[in-house]
C-alpha cells in the first residue's frame, strides 16, 4: 500500500515539509507521485523547478521510484523529459552494489518497465 501522501491533494504534498527542508519535501512528493503514477503532480512539480533527477531520502531517483512502483508510463514520461537513465541506486534489498533502473526492473521481474527502459536506451537515450 502506498503512503497516504501518494493519494493526497497537491497542496498537501507541497506543504508536507515539517523540518524546514522544502527541497527534500518536494523530492519526497515527486518520489511518491512516481510510485503511484500521479503524472499530473509530477508535471506540476517539474514545472515548479523540482529536479527530474533529484534523490529522495533513500537516495532513489524518480526513475528508480517509477520502477519500484511498476509504472512504465511514468518511466516513458521521465525519459521524454531528460531523466538520467544511468543513475544508480544502492538498496541492499535488491543488490549488494548500486544498480540502475533497468537492473532493478529485471530483478523485480517488471517486464513492462524493463522493456520501456530497453526501448529508451535503444533509441539513443543514454541520458534521456
């Protein structure tokens, strides 16, 4: 189940900062939106200047979060908006060494996500 923030209205997502770190709060909002497929929130956050390659508190980029949420359409959107397809993420639940989004998709057996990433790379999207 997704945290309640993933289903929250946009105003709540953008105002959930409790520690004074608005940048981290917006990155968290972006990550949660990735996992839940809330493209309208992602578009708004990006239009407000949130970095498409920002890391959440775990060190995961939005692309990694989209794979974790099994969101191939969100992956496609990120690639069309110049995300870093080669960014690596370390989570020992998945691997002892840092892995890319494509490697994570393969580990989690998310074939649609894996295929979307392969297509993006095949089309010349090293940094999409």
